[in-house]
């Protein structure tokens, strides 16, 4: 098991809505609970993205900051280099859309993404706001995901990705699926923050870069997750 991890939080000055920075805190806590030291790097949009991180996180944001973030990531190239060398990435909401080939701008105009995921996103007719629950692809071995969504995105998945989950409640991608994954990249519309609501998802990201993780006592996490799930699922 790796003894130290670098966590890179991309563009918190542009993309950090609905408490998405909490994903950083959850990764730090769950790594330290297993004796893994962490070093967290906050990369502002004026800074280069370091290529030697282990886990990268990018959050949600409004239309204009999303466009600026995509432009700067395309010019920078650091995230692409990190993924090529085996880093893991969690991209949430606007950050998820940026990872694809194209997304919708302020007026619905197509804006180029950075092409790390084989997805394309546009603007839907209505905003999706509310709780979301979804059954995860069995290949990942994770329990049902829950979170909060607030977006107008419709995301189409290409053959190069697999759906992260299939919705029970909520909209997600707009076709009965929620998010996607490919290699060590996970994209999702889940806020909450996503990793606080779904600690097993945090552990999956950590295991991809640190190796097999010893179990920890997180019964209170699981109890909170189960309580939220009961409140979301139809009776």
C-alpha cells in the first residue's frame, strides 16, 4: 500500500459549488484513517496543473466559469499527462461535462471539452434539481449511490465509457443512467458532496492509486448513507 498520496483540487476559484470541496476532505480523512499521509494541492485557474498527483478532483460551477475552466485545461495539458501516467480523477457536474468532447455554453452553444471521456453534453429543456439515487455498475462492487443534482445537462455516453450507475430516483445523464467511468476516471452529476454521501466511492478512488485498502470502522458513515437512502427511495 502506498504510504503517501498527493491530492490535487483543480480550479477551486472557478469550479467548487454545493460543497464539492468536501470531496477533498473526505479523501484526506479516509486515507489518514489507514495510515496514508496526504498532501493536498489547490490549483487555481492561473496556475499550471501538476502532472505528478495521485488523485485529481474537479467540481461544479456556473456556465462562464465552466467555459473558462475548459479553455485553461485544454491549454495546460497537465491533467492529460497525469491521467496518462495512471492518476485517478473524480469530475463532478460541470467538471464532468468538461471531461467530454463538447458541452453546452450559456446560450446552449457547443463548447469544446478536453476529451478525457467519450461523452458529449448539451443543455436540456428543464433543470434537474433534487435527490438522486442510482444502482452502480456491478463491476465496480459499490453500494447504491445517493447525492443531490442541480443541472440542465443531458450527457450522451460513447462506446469508450461505461455508465457509472442506473438511476432509481432523479435524472442523471437524462437517459436512465448517471455518470460514467473509464479507466481511473469517474464522472458524475452527484453533489452532496458525492464522497461524503458515498464513502465507498472515495475508497475506490484511493484503492486505484494506493492499492488494496485495509478496512476501517465507518459505521457512522454507513448509517448516515442508509438513512439518506431510505429518505430518497420511493416507499
